[in-house]
C-alpha cells in the first residue's frame, strides 16, 4: 500500500515506520514531522494516511480535509492522545481513530478494516488510459500500433463510449481535412483492419463490435479510467488532473464535459465537509 504518516513528534513516526515495514513489507511508506511538507509532497493517490491531530502550523483535521479534497477515497486514520476529537473524525468519515500510545496490534486492526480499498489490477484484459495522453495496455503491457491513425480511431471509439460509429463519423473526426470519398473511406478501412489484427495477435478477438458498416468498442472487456469516472468511481475521479486524450483534437468536447463534471463533484464534496 501507499501510506503516509504525519506526526510532529519524530519518535512516533519512527515507531510507525517500523510497524508498517513489518505489516506491509511491499508497500511504499512516507513519513513526515511537518504537516505542511506532507501536503506539499502529495503527488499521487494515497491509500492510507496516519495523522496526528494536534500539530503546529496545520492540525490533523485540516490536513485530512485537504488530503480528502484531492484524493476522495484516501483512508484517514487519526493517531492522537485525545478522545475529544472523535466527533470531528467521524464527520470526516475517518477509517480509524487510534489513541496513543498505540501498539502494532492496533495498527494491524486499522489496516484490516479500511473504509476504502483502492482497486487492484482489473481482471479485464484491456486497460485504457484516457487521462493525460491516450494509451492502451493488454495484461499490463503497452500496445504497439502499426499505424498511429489506427490508434486514433480506437481512441475515438473509446471516446464514443460504446456507441456505434459510422464511416462518415470516423472520417469527420479522424480525417477532417480529407474529402469524404472512396479513397478516404478505403484508408479508414485499412486502419480498422490494422486495429482488429493488432488485438487479434494479442489474443483479443472481441474488441470491436460491427453492425451494418458501423463500429463500436466492446465495453465489457475494457478497464477504462474515463468510464469509471463517469460511473462515479472515487478513485478514477481522483486520477483526473484536467487532461484527457491530450494528443487528439476530437477529444476537446469531452474534455470540457469532464471539467464541468469534476468541478461539480468537488463543489458538492466541499459543501458537504
């Protein structure tokens, strides 16, 4: 797991580091005695944060609010010597509240009963990354396309979320500067054939759905950050940083839609804090 520990007293973070090294030997753990520094270092979704409450400069309750605002499904576990902060912790839907002095057993129990579990690698064979640049992975390995236009067509079909797309739609978005004639249509057919063959070689033979000259992606075999975002998956929402299929101009409209939806999500969450 990716875990951070923040306490202004160094002996506490040293003890926590020792315990977590034993309980989660393959995890990534970072520890801070300065809560402001911990906030500055937030660079990717955190699974669990062990936070002291009474700290100079930035107390643990406010630090937790800021972490949750950025990463909504981070598990917050408070470590404190004072029980009176428990109502504030409950208001934040904290995963745990451990009174000092704590033991290895208490830390182990807290990790065994986390409120949120960041998804492990999905069992579906094709993983799609839309946030940032568009990339495709099969069983964790990046897919190498023979033609970049084939990859672009696939990105367009992903953007369409499983809706059937006609040849005219693909030409208008993939080859907008070319005439809609037989030469251009032939090129699109080559790109589609190349796309089908690329995935066939990788053992994926049900990626595209074809019906009366139209094409769509089979969403059932895709693990896609964009789709999970639209389904309200908090982890996918936390991954969005304002970039979507950055290499493709046709993605501008969806990018604007995502910005509005992300803003609404954050506004709603801030209002509820």
